[in-house]
C-alpha cells in the first residue's frame, strides 16, 4: 500500500485513523483524504498534518456519490488501497431524515466498489468499516459474532447493513480484495458533540442538563478510538480477504453509568460546579427514541486470535484520556460548537 484513499477522513474515526497511520506506524506512503466536509467533517482535526508530512497528506473535498470525482481522485493519486469510513452515522438524524443515509451509505459505497473493481489491476485492498448496529439488539446475555444474522432496526443501521452486503458481494462475485470490520461504540478525541460521550462532557462542563434516553439502562460496548484504528490497520495489513472481523472494547456499560462516570471525572478534573455537590444533579431522563436497541456487545475473539490485536484501553483509562483531551482543546470545541469551522472550510475549499 503506497497511496491509500481514506474516505470520510475528516470525521471522527477517519481523522483518528489518519493520525494513527502517520504517527504510530511505519507507513511511508501517501494518504489521500476524500471528504465531503459536511457538518461532522472537520478538517481542523488534521490541520497540522500538511506541515508535518508535506505532500504525503492530501485533502480532496468531494462527495463519494460523485462517480467522476471519485474516479479522478483514484487515478490522479494512483490509489492502490481504500479505507472506507465515509458514512452518515447518527441514529437520531437517520430517523428524521433517512434520505442522506441511503445516498451516502448505500449509493456512495456502491460507487466506490464499482470504481475499485474497474481498477482491479492496481487496487489491492478495499477495507469497509461498519458497525455492530447492523446486528440489531441483544438480550441480557450473548454477544454479536461475525456470523450473527443481520437485523437492523434504524434507517442508519439498515443503510450500513446494505453497504456491508454490497462489499461482501463484490468480493464473492468479482473477486475484489475486500476486508470488513464491524465495531462497537467509539469514543475519544475529535468526536462531534452530537454523540453521547462528547455531548455529556460539554454539557456537564457548562452546567447544562444531561439528557439520558428512557431509563438509561441501554447497554453499549465502548471502544477507544485509537484501539479501533489499530485494529483496522492490523486488518488491512494481515486480514484474510473476504473476511469480516468484529472489533470491540470489552467494556459493556449502561448509558446511565457512562454519564455518571463522566460527571465524577469532571468534578475531579475540572472542579465542582458552583452550587452543586456533583454534576450528577444535571442528569435528566427524556423520552426514549424510536427503535432504540437495548444492548449491543461484540465478541472480538476472531481478531484477537487470528491477528493478535487486543484493545489497550479500559473504559476507565480511555474516558479519562478523552475528558482530558476536551479540557485541553477549547479552541477546537468552540469552533465546532459555534460552527465557525465551516467558515474555515469555505475559505480553504470553497463554499
């Protein structure tokens, strides 16, 4: 792999992946980051890379649905591998406006697969990044395995399930060298504040209500984003073509407990709020969202045993690092929350 096309590289996981590859591996090639730069795509998350790595890092503002633009990006930069992160990913937004999810997650993935197929003489790997939400909801026991039947329950998870099936089909039908991964809930630096953990951190810092859906007892397995990036890189280096690997953090926790941990750590690291003994007093239960899956949990035995990857962070160590990062990066947070980073995008890449 000399020229890797990373789609959605200005998003949360994509940006952390690009940083990981440049800063934590011996990769000596180029990364071409293709991102539409929608509301959750923030190039400020990678603004220092051009200075550090020169022309080894390229940012191209394009939509993965645009077949012509994607073909040019692959050809102009002699792309020989693809890491496909680009996706609309927020469940609540998919419930209100599913159209964007169908376009980006299904049609966009189809466009990339077809273009890769047409360049099969050059592109040696297409890695497709997906989610555990495609499997639906678990009961109180059990784990999602790689062969767990799909049962998506939201427009978001249904669109990701569709893209998974396309990627798998292109391998089996056309011989495209595809690897796939399904991950549990990610958290860490550079995450857009609509997701649970950054939303709770930022609201708690400002003394705002901390909205928790339903009874707060929905369970998720939490995966520190750098651990996820290390897993993806391991799969891209060593994974068997046509094979899917589940990536989890082995950190199951109820949502309410996640929020309580955040409150307690912020009381410790940032000091208590005036007039409140604990930030836990900010917790507010709100009406549950439609189709809210009760429990997700990943069995990541395959990637551990076959490829030797294991998560380095426990939830306790990862959430402390995450909170400290948000405390240390107020400028990034201010730009994201105010929307001023969009002005930066427009000035550098056009409106």
